């Protein structure tokens, strides 16, 4: 911890004051602004070379170097501060060499704020064909054209560095749910070896401008999660990602494991829960002290016509909305809600118009951004427990 | 012709002056601002209840109550002043009754500028199944669910009035290309009878706020076109649409027939060439004195990755653009060109991302709007002939 004079701060209403910052790497820091008294929830700031992320923060997923249907302008308008894009997919198309030659991911995508890349591990273990895993790495066939590829821990770091990501992740083995204890343990041991090699390889690059988070695996087994935390934390990463959750297990188990794992992680580093999730799961995980989230839910649901309100989800194609002149959500400040009725969006979905997918996605992203902003405000105002109880009571699975 | 004091005018740089306006209906007028000396090209203004249209003007096609992939905000940013939407499609989904209950097309779509509707004739004769045409009207099965429908001239006027369109069209029979003289003549005679009934039915509504254009049919036969003009013009519509061109005939024949037909039409009413077209065809038709155009080309091409530059069309998926860091068109002021490279748009198309369709469509519409604005400026500055020669010389079919 160091005292640090910060000229400007990305939180509305605060003044330049001397603050307690944790310098996690180079000039990049993590600062905890407020720690909730009634839960592990906290607000903070992660500073990267491309700007600050207010936490708890939700990262939309930009699988193929775009958040599906949305422009960077739309994301900015929605309040998005960071998104996550995909090492596996971008390696296959268009390739990290192409993106590097074109000036890196930020220039390629027209986005100058923070970008996070995953390790590609999840995709290699869920999407790729003819997988052959050894301690050396993983050989697989591209799901696009069957082309043989090989990911080693070193290669995955090289790809992410070449892409120009702000926060990168080491290659990990993500075991499916359910997995036996011994299978999960084997996967974990490989993940731990790979983490060490990744860290060592990345250190040689002397890239103080890029942060690397360690990934905690261990499936649903608490003993394995505990070992994972001890070993990964001993390698001293800039933050810690909880992986291998939300891979098919019941929602209670997601919360149970992420709660347990989060409680073991150091409090002075960002905690990231990968692939989560629904608004309710996010609210619960924030109470466990999670700072970062990513999930395809708001965008994928947007494209299929499931939209969010504080009362729950709406299937907009429903006949009930045929002559409904109200916006998706009363009071929502997004472009969709300010200009279009449920009836119009329903019409667009029922006639297969892309504009419907765009407008619904835009609303869903804004819904998630408002959710995170409200949580940050509730934590800062010391009313998070009340706020989250009310939110969960009102939010039905479907309305 | 009346002298009319107009407090403000939608053309940049002009001052409030007494001007010669042709009041075509109620408070709606057509004004010719400048008539070219070397061609029949002219600039003008069509004023409707929902605002002014600067002519020559291009109308993007909003088949199903949206210009595919684009928001009203995007259209405004591109300089779109009016679009055309589809009587046949909107009757089937969601139905004119639904749109009326929701406040009409303008409210439904979030667009407060002029809207034109076609008669549905073209779709009934090209898309619908099991067609049965009598003088009374046309019975057909919906191409969506086979539901039996009947369009009479009166019904089509009712639908368009209910939708709340600014400029409507009478039901017409659009014969395919090629058609025999006798078949084309039969279709034309029916169109003429229907036009008379449409005019009479619409008059009873006393809707001075809605303009109706007559449609000139007659296939590629000049004698039929001449008869059509005489009969339709004798009914005194607010403007005249040239229909039944660009239905498969060679491009020279499109220009030949539209040129011939336009020359017969009164000069004090707007002339609209339906379904045209490519940038070159539009430039040539403007020289014939056409004021309004509509075509799916910029939007359909946008969705399949064909984009426009002044040097010609580009198939953006091409391997040549893999590492091309330049915008689609150097100097273009659209959002796409200001923020993204050809390489990025190519990547989006090659990975099937909707955002690519959106960005390419956005550029193409802006390209068309710049084309029309440049033509208006060239006509007003008395350099249209030079301008059009240069444009056509530079514009290759493909680059």
C-alpha cells in the first residue's frame, strides 16, 4: 500500500484527495472505496493503461471482437467500462498477427477503454474438436475448419500480449460439471503447473502495462478450491478469477462455491467470477465480495427476444405485447425504451428483423449497467443489504 | 401557382423570401428551386405534414416498418429525410389496425419525418401466392401463412390512411418483364380503372394532409406509357410515380423508359421513379427530371457486404482487405468510416457478425445521401452536367 496523489477520479462527486491505493502492477492500481459492514460487498476501482473500471463491474462479452449487434458508441452510452473478448476465437479468426499489424485490439475495435481477454481454456475444452491434453499443452482442431492448433501456456500469453489486452489470463483446464474428484484434481494440477509457467513466461516480457489474473479451478470440490487458492495466490497475480463455475451446475452450487472461494482470496486484489451470470446470481456474488463479472446472458437473451426489467424477464414475442404501447421497462433511460414500444419490438422479432435484436440487446446491456451502478451506489451509501433484499424479492424469473 | 411567404426553409444558406410554390394539396406544396439548363435535372422541395423533402431525394426502403438494421437516429445522422414502407407487408404483419391503435406509423417507428407507402401492388404481383386478379381487385394468399386476402383499390387506400402515411399510392398491376404488348395493355387498363376508383374513394375522406401520387404503368411499351400518362395525369394527382421499371429489364431500357415517361409528365408535380436503383441509374434519371427514388440496393448490399465508394463497389469479404487499415471510403464522414477499417468490417462479415451488416448498411445509406446532396448542390451551382460526367466516369461496377 502506498499513499498516492490522484489528480482525477472516475467516480462522480468525489474530490481529488490522497487515497489508499494498492499498486498491483506498474502504474496500475486497485483501490477499495468502501467495504460493506453487513456483507463482503465492496466498491473499488481497477486502473488500467486504458482507463478505470468501477467495481463491482459487469463485462459484456465481445467473443469475436465485437459485443454482438452493438457499436462502441452504444456501449459507451450504456455505461460499459470494460468488456471481455476471446483468445481462442480471435486466434482462429482473424488471428493475433493480423490484429497486431492493424494496431492492436483497441484500434481494431474502435474502443479505447479497458479490454480483458480470457485464456481460451474454456473454449478449447468446450468447443474445439479432437482434443489431446498433455502437461505440455493442448492440441485441438479448430471448430471452424478442423485446422490443427496447439495451445501451450506460453503461446496463450503470447497471443494475448500480441492482441494488446489490458488484463490477461493463463491457460487453464476447465473441467465439465459434473466431474469426479480425481478428474477435477488432475485438471487442477495441470492448471497449477500451467499458471506457474504462464507467470514465468509473462515476467520475461517486462510488460508492466498489462495485468495478469490467476484462475482458480477445482470444480465443486472445496478441498480442491482451497488448494487452488493457496497455490495460485502464492504466485502473486494482479487479481484472481474464479473459473469452472456456471458450467452447468445448479445455481445454488454456483453461489456456494463462489462464496467459499471468494472468502479465501486476498481482499486487496480484484476478484473476478467468470461466466456469471443472471441478475440474481450477480447480486448474490457481489455480497460474497466479487468485483468483476462477465456473461453472454444480456446479449444472447437480447438476440432471442428475452429482455430484462426489475420485475423479471419478458419474452417480448409474446402475444400479450401485441398492442402494448409501453416501453420494455418504464423509467429506463436507454435509447430503446425512450423511443419504442414493446409492440414495436415484438413486431421486429416476429418478422425476423435484425433491428429487434439490436434494440433488445441495447436495453439488456443498459439494464445490467444500471444494476451494477445501483449496487455500487447502495454499497457506498451503506444500504446494500436492504437494496439487494428488495431487488431479489421483486425480480421474478419471468413476468 | 401562388405567391407564398415562407418563414423558414429547409435548405441551408437560403433566406426567407417570397417564392413560387405549387400548392399540391392543403398546405402541402412542391417548389422547384432550380431547373438545370443542360438537362431536365432540377432541385426542389416537397412539403408534407411531417416536414420537407429536398429533391432529388433517395428513400431507403423500410419494408417491415424499419430500414433493416438501422435506427431512426442512424437515418437522421445519415441525412435521410423520408423513407418508403410497405402496404402489403404491414397489412400482413402487424396489421394496419394494430399500428393505428398504437398511434400510427410515425409513432410506431419513432420517426417524425415524412413517410411514403407504396400500394402493395408490386408485392401482390411478385410475392403473394395463388393470385386471382379481376377488375374488382386481387385475391391472394399471404406468403407468410397462406391466409386468404383481398386487395381492392379502396381497401389499399384505407390501409395506407390507417397507417398514417404522408404520401400514398393507388393499387396498380405491375406486369413482369418481359410481358407481351397485349398482356401489358390489359394490366395497364386495370391500373387505370383502379386509379380512378382510388382517387374517388380517397377524395371522400377529405384528408388534405395526405398526398396521393398516381402510378404510370405500361411496361417497356412507349405507346402504353403515353396513354398511361394522359389518363393518370387527367385525374390530377399530387405527384406521379413511374412504376413497372427495374423489374428485370436491361439497365439501358430502364433509363430509356423512365426518360421517355418523365418527359411526358407535368413539370410542376414531383416525379418518382419506383425501385431505382444503382448510383449510375439514379444520376442518369435525375438528368431526366426525376425527383424521388427508392431502392433496396444500399440496404440489401450492405447486409451482404457490398459497400459503395465513388470509385465503385467493394466486396468487403475479399481477401484483399484482410489487413487493409483504411476506411471503406477515404473522406466519408459516416460513423463506420470514421471508426473502423475495411479489415475490421471484413472480419465481422467473415465471422457472421450482425454488427458488420449494420456498419456496412450505415455506410451505404450515407453514401446514397451524400450522392443526392452532391447532385442537388451541382444542380443549384449549374455544374450538374460536369458533375455527372465525372461521377459516371469514376464509378466502376466493381473495384
